[in-house]
C-alpha cells in the first residue's frame, strides 16, 4: 500500500528535502508551507500520517493549532512534530495535544524514516487478524477492543490517540508483568525516545484519573519500566 504522507514545513529547502527522502521510500508525499493551505486540503481528504513543524510562517504556534484541528477530526491519525524547538515545555505541549511523537530537526533522516515506518506498522497490525485471540481485553474495569480501537473504563469511553491505545494494550494484556521502555516500544509497534514514553504514560494516567480519581493501575517500576496492576 502506498501511504499518503503530509509534510507541513515553512522552510522551502527542508520541505523539498523531506519530500524527496520520503518519496524515494515509496510514500505519496503532499507538502504544505502553512497551516491554512494544509487545512484546506485536509477538509476533504486526510493524509495517512502528518509531519508538522510548530512555527509556520507568521504563526509562531501554527503547528500546535493544526495538530489540535487534526486531532478533532481524527483521534487515530498518526501525527509527528518535527521542530527546531527542543524546550521541554514545547515537547510536553505537543504530546498533550495528541501528537504521537516529537522530534527535533537535528534528527538524522534515517531515524526520521524509521519513526514514520514504525507508525505505519501499527496501522498494518490493526488490519491483521493473525492474533485474533488477543483482539479484546477485559480486565477489571478496563475493556479494550483492538478491531474497533475502543477503550472503556467503568463502561465510559476513554478518548485515546493511537499511541496511547497501543501502550495501554501492551501493558494490560499481561497484568502484573513489568514492561521495559524497550519492550513497550516493540509491543506497541513504535520507535520513540524514553522521554516520549514517559510523557505518554503521564498523559494516559491523567486521562484515566479524569474518569476515576482513584485510578492507580499503571505502576512505575523504577529502573525497569511499567506494569499494569488490577486492583478489582
């Protein structure tokens, strides 16, 4: 399948470079220099994955606005921020807005390509019925359906991004087993930094706690990773 990838980058040289690199990987690439141009196209057709710079032309935080707009249209669309801004506040803000990954522009092109390929592998995994025995999880108050990409806690739907869904699934399918960050990346079909995983875990906890202030099923095992504990 030829996936359609959207690149939103206001630097002409970088935009052309990324377009060329991903085009040679076999992707269909649409490139945009600003938020308005991208949104006009996305109104009628969403890409399969979006790579977004934060500063877009005169809009200092135009990429953040575009991410929020895209996430409102699709909670499962893979979104990667690719920005020169490496401040922790920007990184946390990007992940809180629902991005699946946040990379700085000093990342090597092979590494960038690998991160994109990992996100597409997750999409392909969803379409596969090879592991039909584990397409649902019912553990205490948690109910997950892989085919429908739904997660419920106490029968209330939890709105999750694709990355958040897969991280919970990787933990909850083996209750009590510690998953290292590397194992989480492997099982959730993603390639991200350790700090990105930590940010995702914090965001996931907050989402559960909005529904249940006593939620404490995701335990941090210091120096090792995380595990799902069922207290019901």
